[in-house]
C-alpha cells in the first residue's frame, strides 16, 4: 500500500480538521493517483471531505472508534467501516490481491498515517513550499526510512502564488 499527503515545509498537514490551503493542482493529482483504488481515512478526515461523504470512484475503508458510525454513502462504491488496525489490514490484503500493491492509499489524518506508514512502500507527497499554522503533522519520510526518488518541476498556484512540488518517496 501507499500513502498520499500534502504537507508544508514543517510537515504540517492540517488545522482544525481542514486542509492548510486549497491547491486545485494538488486535488487533481490526488484524484489521478487514487481514482479506481481503495482509500483509507479516519472518520474525522472523511467528515472533512465535501458533503462529509466518501469520494466518487473509489472504495473506502474508514477507521473509527465509534461503533455506531455510519457514513453518508454514494451509490456504487464500497465503504467499509472498521474499528481496528487488524480489520483494516485484512481488507488491504484483499484489495492488494485484486488490484496489486498500488491498489490502496492511506489518506489521513495524522493518526491514520502514523498507524499505517510502516506498511507503506511509497509515499506521494505534495510538498508545499511555505509554512502554515498547522495542528496536524506528517512524520518526516526520511526519518521513517524512506528515500526521495522523484520530484516534479516547481508548480505555482495561479490564484494564491503558493509554490509546491510533487514528490515520491520509496522505502529505502
């Protein structure tokens, strides 16, 4: 499985259960990488998505401690609500057997990333070349045993002027 994240220069990823900034280019990249695959979210991160609903065109695994949680669903896509790391990993094995090692993406939030990064082989990072007042963070990939193997040319958001690059890290 892989992980995908947008992080600022201090590895900040969010504030008050929201993104640090709105980058249409990053959202497009996220969609390209995850469409047709399975995504893993924590409940609060899922609820921060538009309409608080699962994303179209993807199957979802939602990890929550709330035994009564039932997400607002879209038709035609699987949404598994689970309550333990073991349950997530059992579903991941099924998806990877069907779709291969790139069939599953860990998508956040902070505690979900920390729980599953040791199981990831690749990280797809949108590195925002700015710092924000974040209250949620992603671990430094190099400290987690990853090596940067690719970086895109510098991108600039037309509306905000925020610069960013797409990076790929692979397990060293």
